[in-house]
């Protein structure tokens, strides 16, 4: 993973020098050419992303170890929080005062390279100037944690010293004063042990602490960042190695993977408990303007626009069909393209790598096609049309009552199943989804397409991978009247009996479904026989035409069940029962046009549901 991140940083041309890092800045403090603050704040960034502000790609940055060695109040140079620069929200806090003094002191020390900043620092030491800026910040509803920097009026326009290179050498020299002092033994300096860098293989003196990765605060991480490699307990201090020496990485290599991973996290896809940091690794000879691979991972997560989602899926399918096209330069380039996807979250100040999924691009393309083929299911009210492609969040929600109840391991496992078509869909997902469909049916809630699509996908994938126990047969997208499994047809019988009761008695509240569906889906032999006998009373309440229709329908379904109803159904067969019930209902709710005929009496009779719908 570290080697992949290093290649990504190189391919993207990211600045990975220690002491520098990208930083989002929301506010600028305008100052005149002589350093006098103008007394107002200017908001940075576009209208579309007001909370992010402007991203400076090369801002001063100190590691946690350097800040500790700098002493009380040590802060970053040139860009920091408003709570530090103008003491917003901490006017009487001595700790904030120490940070403010250190920040302003750095500006004054850099007078030789950026003189207007030193003049601004001297003005900012004045209480009235800070008070005026705090009033401007409160008027614009700025927060103490919002980052700010300075803007200087030069040549009739505003420029940011943060974009200036004049301070770079001065900053490097300042950082060198924060290096860890050499250890001494009996009055003599001890030469630090040299180790092999895990990323480069070079001999070097490893950092005791590695940089923090920011961007995981929404998935369990800290706002200040989380460490990818850290060791604190004695049980992890093998051979006397302390802290990050157990995962030796040079400062340059650590800066490289940090910048790369933070960028991937910022551009990644967010789930309930994790961020998916992903990227495509193209061949080294790929042209910069070459077409990028289609965003398959974005499609798996789900687009907001259904038509756009279907169009992109069709493009991906055509690409898969053209995969063997000889002589196509773009296809040849994709043959040598790979993908990488990291499932990341935060836990106790550390980056938790829940999964690493990578491989050739064509494997992702095949998995993408298999995923949506397996999830495809007919609409609940029209079995001539497919339901919309489900978003990944909808599939997660299909397994639980509320999204917050989703276990993190299940989320990660289901995501791996989406990106790896040779990975089974977790059986836990099947069990949870089945339980939720049963609750929906009994409560008479509208069936959710994602739930039945996930049931079908889990069954068909386990059949394809031969991980099921017993003789299970695949399920099609729509009603399959010739399906060989009795459990499927038991579900169909239950759907027809529910329709028969409604046609005969109307809405009776707790009907046959509410009272018997749960028992029938687990033990059909105990329930369905009795329900079929009671159905005769319902049939007698219908007019002759409808009575004949229901009798023929029930007889046709029972013809597919050999000898007797199954005694007990396991998890997979209960899922077949649920799918049979759903697809039979969808089939009966669909309006179907009778074939044209000169004899009205010879027309195909419609179902009671079709008659009521018309």
C-alpha cells in the first residue's frame, strides 16, 4: 500500500517535501504594502464550496514531534486558525495568548524575506487592531477554527504571501532548529540507529513519529488527523524499537504517502463507516491527455440521476463487449491499467485500513457488470420493467432498520463483494435483508426494490461460486413459472392466497399475510395446506369467472410442487420463498393488454388486480 501511494504521488506530481503540505484557508486578512491591517476579513473560495475556502498546495507545516520540541505555544507559520491569529474566542485564555505570541514571533523572524509580514505582526500585537479584526470576524460569522492567512496589496491587486517562494528557504532553516537533539550516553553523543525505509529500501534514520492523516473525522477519526503507523504499548515495542521505528519510514517517504493519502481521502467516496480512497494507475507511457477510465466505483456507489446512471452503465457494458477489440489504442491502454481502493476509517487516533482491493481494470469492469446484473429485479408494480439500479447506500439500508445500525464489518464486506465478483455476498447480509423483508410484508409496507434485489444477488452469487448448501437454483429478474424449487412456488401460492382473500373479503386488517406469512416462509407444510382448505370459503364468495381464474392459478402453481410442501426451509430457501412472493405480486399488479380478437369471449381473461386497476 505504501509503495502504491508513493507511485500515486509521483504520477500526480504532488509536492511531498517534509515541512510543506496542502492546506485549506477560508479567510484572508488584507494588509497594506506597509503591513497595516485594513481591519476586515475577505472570504476565500467559490460559492459552491464556501466551507472549504481556497486550497494552497504548499503551506508551512510542522509535525506533531516538531511542535512538541518547539515548546509551549508552537504553531504553524503564515497560515493558522483565527483563534490563534487574532485570538478569536480566546481573548482571556493564556494558552491562546502563547500560541498567538509564537505565531506573530515567526512573522517577525521572517522580516528579512517578507518584510510586510513583520510589520503586520507588530500591528497585530496591538489590542485595538485585534479587537477590530475580531469584530469583523464575528460580523461575518467566522469561527475560531477557520484557517486564515494574509493578502498584500501589490501593483494594484491582492496577492498571497503564502504563494510566494521567498520564505521557503527561511522556513527550511527554521525547521532544522526543531530537530530532535542527539541522545547522549556517558556524556557522549550516541549515533542514531539507521534502518531500512519500508517504502524506498534506503538506509536512513527513521522518524519516531509519522505525520497525521487528515480527512477521516466523519468516519471515526480526529479532526486533527490520525496516524497510519504508531506503536505505544510495550507489546508492540519489539527489539527495543519505540513508536514509529517499528514501521521505519524516512521523513521524505512519510511526507509522500501522507500527501497522497490525504488527497485520495478528500476525493474519495464516503460510506456510513468508511471512506473509499481509490484511483486508477495508468501505464507510465500513457499520454497526459489520454482518456481516463470510466468511474465504475462512482457508479457502484450510485449517481443521483437515474437516467445518467443507466447511460453510464450502458457505456461500461459496451466497453466490456469491446474488450477484445484488436488495434484499439484506448482499449490497449486500459489493458495495462490497474485500480486501487482502500477502505479507511479512524479509530482511537489511528487510521484503520479495513480493506485493500486492487487488481487489473478489466477485473473491476467485470465485477461492475456482474454486480448490477445480479441486483437487477423487476419493479414491484410492473414486471415488464426493471427497478432503478440501487445505490450502495440503499443496499446498506436494506439490511437494517436505520443506517446507523449497520455494522462496520458488514459494510466493508459488502463493498468488497461489489468490487470483486469472485467474493460471496456476506451471509449476514442475506439474513438481515430477509428479516427486513418479512417485517415489511407483515406490516404491509411497500416492497423495497433494493431488498429483493440484494436477496436475488446473494442467492445467485452463492450459486455461481458454489458456496450454497444443498440444491439451490438461480432466480431470474422476473417471475419464473418454471422454477424447479418448491420454496419459490410456496411464496407464489402465498401471494395468490393473499390476493384471493382481499378480492373476497376486502381489507380485513390482520389478514392471511399478517397472521401466517412468517410461519409459512419457515415451515410451509404446517401452514399452506390449512390455508388452501380455508381458501375454498373465499372462492365461494366470488363470481364464477373470478373463481375459475383463481382456481386455475393456484392449480398451475401447485403443479410445480412435487408430492408435498417442504417441511422446513433454511435461509436460502426462505429467500426463495420471499422472491417468489414478490415476483408473483409484481406480475399480478402489471397491466397487460389482451390480444386482439374478433370474438370478445375468446379474449384472455385479466386478473382481478388488472380489472380493479383499470
